[in-house]
C-alpha cells in the first residue's frame, strides 16, 4: 500500500512509526542541497553490514531483514538475518521478493514524467484538464491543483488511508476500485490551499495513476511494466495481477502487529488494490537498487524531466531520522558522512523498505524488514542501517 501510508502507508498502517507524511510544512521550491563529498563515502566491511542486520532482529525485534548493498565498483552484496517464516524458522531467502509499497510512487512519477517528455502531459496544467469532473469536494478546485502538486504532495488533498487502514485486518482481502479510494479522500474536503504545504497523501498517486491511464489508454501496471520494468531489465519486479494476493517468487513472510505483546499475524497474502498506484509493486532489494541507479543515472528520463523530478520542497517529517526534502516521487536521505542521497522508501502491511543512492550513483543500499516499525526508534534503526552501509 504504499507506503501505504507512505504507502503505503507510512500511514496509519503503523500508527506511529514513521511520521513521514502526516505533518505539513511550508513549501519553498528549491534545488537539492549540495552533493556530498564523494571522498566521504568509503567502502565498508561486509561483516559490519551483517552485524547491523543481526541487531535489527535482536534489538528491534524484526522477524527478518534483507539487504542489498552496491559499492563504488558496481559490486552488489546481499545479506539476510532472522527467520523467513516464524513458524518453520525457514531461512530468509537471499534477495527475496517483498512488497515495496510507496517505492511504487517513484515508478509512477517516472512514467508521468516520461509522458511529460513526450508532450502528452504538462506538469503545471490543472488535473481538471486531464480528469474533468473527478476531483470534487468541499473547498477543492481541480482547476488549481496541478500535476506537479500531485507528484510533490502539495495538492492539499486528504489521505484516504486515514479512513481505510485504521483496522487493517478487516480490509486485508477487500478489493477497492481506484475511484473509491479517491472518493473517500475527497469527502474530507481540502486540507490546505494547493501549493502551500507539503503533506504526504496516497490519494495524490491514485489520481496520478488514473492520469496515466487516461492519457495512454492502457492499464497503469502495463505502462509501468513496459516503460520501466522491461526497459531496464528488472527480473524480479512486477505489478500484481488483479486478484493476485500472493508473492510469486521466494520471499520472507510479512507480519502485522495488532497490539504490543500480541503474536504477530501473517499478512503475506493481501489485496493490493488498497495501495494501487500508491504502493502495489513487488520487487527485491537488488532490483530496487537497479531501478534507482537507472533513474538517477539518466536511463529512464530525459535531462529536463529528471531535473524536474529532483527539484525539491521542504518535507520535515519525510524521514524518521530528521528533516528531508521531497521532489516528484523521490526524496532526500540525509547522510551521516555529509550531504544527502536520493531515496523514497515504502511501508506496507508486513513489510518496510528503506533505500538510498548517492548523488553520484556510486554507492547505494536497500534494506527490507518483515513487519512495520511500531515506534520512531524502530523506524530510525532501519534507516540508520542504510546510512551506515553507504557511509562507513
């Protein structure tokens, strides 16, 4: 789901966990901060990464963790810790598939920007031009909400997650049409004037997905597959077919905490329509690294559109580790060794992923865990492992 909240969710899915999108901030359009000094990004012994993953299992109580770390020379090392199945104690599959949740937003933004480069969409045109009559509600004027503002989370539209994932297990297997999700959010009316505040809302990306379908005349999953997944050869990434609640390839099971101290619930199989364009994709840590590498490396977007994607606004609570900035479907990730990296991350029931790639594209890491953090400290612990894998 994406990030259901951020996905998924970063949302109420894990009620606390990652305040990544619920707090608003004044919008100041700006270019990203200065690039980190590449001399500060040194190689790190692989056993240190393994120790970090082991600590996530032991100290933060995640059932399992997976990581893919790529160094300056293009070599990728994969790591696992914990149990892939709490009942059988099966090993965690190396580079196993997980629900990448709100990382889906970066794929969707990429497709929208490709269509911008083809002259089929204009970033600063109102959404009313492309989806007339769809975005309606108290205080909402679709003639004033632009495509850019949707991708940037500055539209002022409410997040449907606040209604639909308050009791996730009751909707785990429920199918939702994209329009249903939008209508749930619109019932709350405008939350702020378009372009004035940053506030994470999955609704923005549901509308962006509908925009892609309207402009191309094809299903969103088909466009993502053709324009991104197949184009750069992501072998283990896919858009789930309607009604498919499984994960196709080897994967660790994902778990949901109903209450602190209660047994975790296996939620590996789930309906993904609640996330749709905001977080339905399934991938692996190494495939996710490959995607962000291709994106930042200019293999998916023309220079003008990549520049638009990487132009950011303040997003104070987009990271558990502190203030960040948000572009068009991508955000910054503060590095302890100086400067920043590019990232997104995703929270779905049962899975959280965090990732980062340095601005020069030479170092990157993706870490996945198999239950959502329930405290800010747990969420920060995952991001700290990503930071350490890149910086130390």
